[in-house]
């Protein structure tokens, strides 16, 4: 039983590491959209309302799925670290 759990956890971590570049691009694009909409005076809730139905479903799946949970966290951390380095330059 313990071995099965270790294999499951290891597989999840490996999958999360593989998904980080994809999630990073997602986080980066959402941040760009947020900045553009912020300049236009559009709030985040209005941005979500203005999205097409398909985009809303994709966004909900990416943000809410437990499969992407660790990858989302790691990609967000990497994104914020890179942004701090850009600001420090």
C-alpha cells in the first residue's frame, strides 16, 4: 500500500513538473490581460464576464482542477520571481 502511494505521489509531482511551462504561459497571459484591462478601467470580474464561453470553461478547468494545482502554484512562483528580477534590473 505504501509503495502504491509513493508511486502515485511521485507521478503527480512528475506530471506537475512537466506542466509548469504550460501553466507559466497561462499565468503570463492572464497577467498581461489583467494589465491591459486595468488600463482600460475594466475590473477582473468584468474581464471574466466579457470572455467567450469556451474561454471561461478553459479558465475554470485550469484554475479549479486538482491535477493542475501544484503546477499552478509552481508556475506562479516562477513568474513572480522572474518579475522581481526584471524590476531589480
